[in-house]
C-alpha cells in the first residue's frame, strides 16, 4: 500500500523478527517501552524529524535505550531533549502479544 512509510512492517514479519531475537538472546529484554510524553517531548523540538535510539547499559549491567531527536539530515539533536528510564519487558510485558511470544 503506497500510503505506508518505509518503516511499516506487517505482524507476520514483525513476529518472525521478535521470535528470532528471543531465540538468539534468551537473557536479553524482549522489549523496552516509553511513555508517549517522552516521545512527544522529543518530537516537538524545532527541526526534529524523527527519533534515534541508542543501546545503553546501566552501571549494574541492565540494558536500556537512550532516545534522541534527529533532524532531517540525520543529525542527533543531542543538546536538546533526551529520554531514558524505559520500562523493560519483562516485567512490563503484554502476555498476549504475538510480538512478545504470547498467543
């Protein structure tokens, strides 16, 4: 469908990708969630055309993501709004989601 952006993926393909991640990385988080307020705060910046996520790690070894706005040329807006403090899955999971291994 021509109205879909380049990031669009259907559920079957998305499930294959997430299943593969869990199979190859059984001790890693399944997902990381952010509140809409964090996304809105980053996206409302002048020149912000998208969001980039950086893999990161806390001092105790737990995984996280750092979010930063990106301009239309792909440059980080690193001196602007950033986000972290995501909600990891587990424990913050949807047990019925096909993407998380649920049914």
